[in-house]
C-alpha cells in the first residue's frame, strides 16, 4: 500500500511539473529567503546566466543583463517588499529589448506570498510568474494605430465639409458656385462613408462575424458590370480580355464585386499618368483567374509581403499625394481567402502592377 501511495504521489508530482513546464508563463518558486526551489523552462530561459548563478532570486536579478537597469531596480524593490513582508503581492510591467533592436518582448511580473506549510513543510515562500504579453501589446499598438489613422482620415473630409458649410452660410453665392461647392461636399461625404464602411468591414471580418452568401453567378458578367461602371466615371481606358466561356461561381456576389471595385479603383488611383487598365479573366482547370493590370507608379518589392496587411501603405511622395487608408487590399485578401481563393501581386516600380486573384469554379465546370 505504501508503495502504491508513493507511486501516486510521484505521479501527481510529475503531472504538476508537466503543467508548470508546459505553461506559457515563466514560474519561479522560492523559499522565504528567496532561495530558488523550482524554475520551469521558460523561467530558466528568461533568467539564463552563464556559469553558476546565485541561488537567491534577489541576487540573480541584478546580473540579468538582458533586462533594462531601471527594470532590474524596480523588480528588486518589489521583491524586497515581498521578502520583508511589507506586501503580500506585487506586480510590474517591463519589456526586454531584442537583439535585432526593433522588437521588444513585453512581460508582466507577478509575485505572491504562498502559505506552503501544509504542502511542502516550509513556513512560507514566494511564487513569481512572468507572463509574456507581447501579443497583447502588439494588439494594443494596432488598435492605437487604428484609432489615429481613422481619426486622421476622418478629420480631413470633415474639416473640408464644415469649411464649405460655413462658406455657404456666410455668403451669397452664384448658383454655379453653389453647385460646385455642393459637388465637392458630396464627394467628401462619400469618402467619409466609404472609409467608415471599410473600417466596419475589416472589423467584422476579423472578428469572424462576417457571413458570406452562396450566390450562383457568372464571374465574367460581374466583371463586365463593374468595368462598365468605371468606364462611365473614369478617364482611364479599361480593356477587358474575357475568357472563352462563362465562369460560374458559387460565392458572395457583393463581396466579390467589392474586391473588383477595390482592385480597379486602386489601378486607376495609382496610375495617374497611365491611361490604360487591362482586366483579364481566364479559366485554368477548375479555377478562375482574374487579373487587373495598370501601368502606374508600381510597388517596390520590399512592400509585397506587407501589402495585404491592414493599414499598410507604401510610404513615398507619390502615395502620400494620392492618399488612402491601407484597408482596401486587406479587405480583398480576407474576402478571397474566406472563399478558399488566393490573391497576389506582381509589380515593377515605375512600370505598373498586376493584381491577380484566383477562385474555385462551381463544381462540374472543368
Ligand atoms: P489604400 O489605397 O487606401 O492606401 P490599399 O489597401 O488598397 O489601401 O492599398 C495598400 C497600399 O498598396 C497602397 O497604399 C499603395 O501603396 C499600394 N497599392 C495598392 N494598389 C496599388 C497599385 N495598383 N499600384 C501601386 N500601388 C498600389
């Protein structure tokens, strides 16, 4: 019985050890004088020291050169509060610079007094948990960026709108001037609506709340419809190179339309001096390929990878002049990938860009 009991205790210890080792957090368990009783792998990595490390946590912290000096002193101060009994719990946030000089790892340290008499036969000890909160910090940064981009993008059309309203209220204007002002105001109001819609779309898609309809339609017809609409309003000549046969899809028609509108309006927007746009639809086995080619400013290769992430914009004098939010392509990618397709870009600076997306055709088409 004793043997069985011993085995059971050993098994329990192994289970607890595996949980602590497998956890994402770094754990350090110490005695009441700070001597380390247990460290999991994460803690070892975090507090790695060459040679023989002091056994007391408060002696180890000052030697950790990866931590910033001011973080080390604050951490020591907090640990002392625990060790001398002034506090039963302490916590602090800090970050560790990484070798590449750009990213940082963000942590939260949490220390607590443990009453361990019953469990391990010593009066009291301390548990220190180091939680890696880099991902949360990254999300916070994205949110902050989002708030500042959105407010900046909202401010420009809003101040232009209110400027025109003031003008119209204050002055007697000729009917021609009135009309010109109203047209500008209407354009600005549309820009505001489009921005808010993009913004809400990407939020909904990322939250996983976007539902896609399963419409049956011919891709070629939709492409042509969108092109005709652009032909009415744009100075660019849009060529359409159609596939030989109709390409039937089962997909959310409105959303695929949104992708086409985004890609064609980008092609127009980013080719201020190029007059031609080429849209090509092809069937390749059981897939449809749609490519939109322009002869505009092009995109540098280093930007390809980030192009489809939200808020990313190539930063140069041309794109700054053109303006935008960096949401359009991330919405396109989200929509296409949710339909099981893919989207990619080829481009040469100064020569132009081609965006191609691929979708599966309705079954039984090939
Ligand atoms: P936005 O146009 O609002 O900035 P997008 O997500 O549609 O946002 O595009 C992201 C970035 O990709 C743009 O800021 C621009 O730098 C680049 N880009 C997109 N389409 C083109 C294109 N056809 N030609 C050149 N650059 C483009």
